[in-house]
């Protein structure tokens, strides 16, 4: 009985140690994300979207992070922490602004003027009361043709208030912004 109790106690201590280590790592990453936002360490890469005939019809903006010590950090590592901590809101806002700025630059280049740009939107970002206004403001600020901006929403959003989601989608559609459902499990923002 003494051996069983000792083994159980060691197992509990190991579990507590693992949980504390994971919490400390998440807290460190959260602070690093905050610093990264302030230091402009995040950037977008553009993945072409190709039609069946091989012509490029647009691109998807993918968020990346160049950490000063860790190098490129996988979105699979930092996006869940950003979502959990609420830092996805300033990151998502930055992505939206940067995407609109990119569309503004593309509009000046004849070969790229007709391309659309898709942006992943987190549920927390979409569910903000002023999200539609944020989108409208970013487009207006950068002179973006609304039909060129596409918002990709995750399936996880569908577990929230459907009436609010539908109303926002109608408002975005009225602005001319396209919305689609992103079924991929990997969040790329």
C-alpha cells in the first residue's frame, strides 16, 4: 500500500510539474506576442489562389512571426495562444489593415489590380460589436474596392449567436465584401 501511495504521489507531482511548465511557456509566449506586435515582428505572406485553368485569381494573406530569438514561429504555436489571451484582436486588426494596404498597392499595378485578397478572421474578431465598422473603415482608409477583399470565417464561429453572424454577413455583403467558410482546421489568420 505504501508503494502504491508513493507511486500515485510521484505521478501527481509529475502532472503538476508538466502543467506548470506548459502554463509558464504559454505565459512567456503571450508576453512575446505582445512585444512582437509592438516591435512589428509580424508580417504577411501571400499564397496564390489559382483557378482551374491555372490563372491566379487572388491570394490568401497568411500571418507569420519572425521572433528575434526563436526565428520563424509556426502559426500553430502562436495563434492558439493569441486567441486564448485575446491578443488575436490586435493581431487581426493589424492583418486587416495590412491586407487593405496591400490591396491599395496592388490596385496601382495593372497586372495585379484585379486580384482579390482573402483574410482569415477569428471568431473573437468577427464577434466584436464594431467588426463591420472596422472593415469599412480599413477599406475606406486605403481606398479598397470592396469586391477585392474576402473574409474567411472558421466553422467554429457557427457555435455562436447565428442571428448576429448572419446580420454581420449581410452588412459585409452590403458593403461588397465577400465572406466564405474556411473548413481547414489550421488557423492561419
